[in-house]
């Protein structure tokens, strides 16, 4: 999860200075990594590795994914 989370801002930064297909690829990669983080959190909750997690924070993470996909177009 750390690696996936670290790649989100790195790919976003790279995408912001890229053009064309490379820009879209970087934003898609960042969105995929954020989805991986969300899946990790949901798995930790399901396996009861964590007692609770703020659902509002999960919603905000999903908004980040949506924004990245929107910027990839």
C-alpha cells in the first residue's frame, strides 16, 4: 500500500508536465494506484486488521480517483 500510495503524487506530477498519450497514461496509472490503496483499506476493514476507518476519507479518496480519470481525457 505504501508503494501504491507513493506513486499517486509522483505519477500525477509527471502527468501534469506531459503531453498527449503519456499524460493520460500517467493519470491513469495514478488513478489505478489510488484504487489499489482503496482496495487495501477495504480489505483491512473486511479482515478486521483495523477497527474503523473514516468513511468520509474513503469518499475523498474516491473523488481523487474520479478527478484523475477526468484529467486523463
